[in-house]
């Protein structure tokens, strides 16, 4: 093929889920439903928080950022996946693949950082309640949220830039439904040592360090809840943290499996399922998790629907 950006590969072929036409139709309907649910759920969460002044607090400010990240993450993956399911052959141009890698890595990294910021917010609220308004003032919240977006975009710029320097001379078939760093490195004809080193550094920072900070926050939170004398206080404190802890568990388990323990060709189907969990299922479930277990959000949603109807 003709050279394009120092590469002989001008397009990549994405592997689907099944060659059976009936299963393709079933998958198309299922993923379209999940996509619509993810969009609707996260948009409603943003509207509920934005239209209710009582929810204009640091906790819900970070939740709004999470909802935006979920919308962007699913929109980076699902449209192309749906296109591939209805087409006879799913392909993505070299530039499109690099763009998807850039945005997907950006949003996944930002979500890991944001979950750490949300854990810190809950730690301050429960373990340092008298200093909460000082430690979580609006300037600090905006600085934390801005840092989440900026640090993650710098990281993805490095990874995408290093990937763009690699030479792809064929094969061009990706054993996945999206373009990710681990799957693309398997196709490169160039030395990938520098890429692998940067991946390890990113894994340590985004995965290990942020996971340990999140677990440390929740260790302090649990210890503080156990020391509470009031049963009502324990229930209230637990209710504000259980949703976030559930989201953290689901998200970290899938991302760590993909980026720290990248699957081999024999486990590519497992890799697809895991990728679906953090790019599709998790963004769909997050609004349900936060709304079902949070009375304030439920009341805000009730007001939104009342105004709508």
C-alpha cells in the first residue's frame, strides 16, 4: 500500500463479534440500546445536578465531570462498533485509529484520576468534616478537575505520538473492535521498547498509584465509619460512599485487566468482553448506581421529570 505518515498501512480491519448475521443483528440492537441508555442516563444526571442548586456541591461537581466522561467515552467507541456490526467489513483508517486511540486513552485516564479525586472528596467529608469547606473549596475543586483533564491529555498525547512514530508494514487486522495501545503494538514492525516503557510508567501512575490512593482514602473512611456511635450516621456515611466504591471496583478491575495484564491472541474474546465493560457497560450503569443509592439525586431527578412533563 502507499505510504501514509511513514506507514505502509493506510487502514486497519477491526474484528467483529460473530460472523452469524442473526447474531450481528442481535448485537447491534443490544449495543444500540446500551448506547442510548448511557447517553440518556448521563445527560439526565447532568441536568438534574445543573438544575438543582442544592446539588451544587463538590461531590456532585465531580459526578457531573464523571457523567461527561462517560458520554465522551461511549461516543468514542459505540458509533464505530455499531457501524461495523451492520457492515460486511469493519475498517478504520490509520488516522481514524490514531484519533480513537487518543480520545479513548484520554477519557480512560481522566476517569481513573477523577475517581481518585472523588475518593479524596469523600475522605475529607467523612474524616475531616470540620475542615471540609476549606479543603474542598471551589477553587480547589476546579483545580482538581482541571488537573484531571490536563494530566490525562498530556499522557495520551505522549502515547499517541509514540504510536504514530511506529512503522506498520502489515498485517493490518486488529483482533479487537477498537484501537487500543496494547492491540496496536502487536501489529508494529518497529521496535516498541520505548512505547512499552511509557506504558509501564503510565500503568504505575494511573493504575497502581491512583488505586492505592483510592484504597487508602476508603480505608480511612471505613475506620471513621466504624468509630461512629450513631447508627443513622453510619448509614448516611456509607450511603454516600458505597456508590462510588462500586464504580471504582468495576472500573479498576476491567482497566487493570486490559492494560496491566494485556490478553494474548488466545484470550482476545475475553479482552473484547472486558473492553465492553469499561467502555459501554460501566458508563451505562454509573447513572443507575448513583441515582438508585442516592436520595438527593432521586429527588432532583423527580423534579426534572416533573418539569419535563
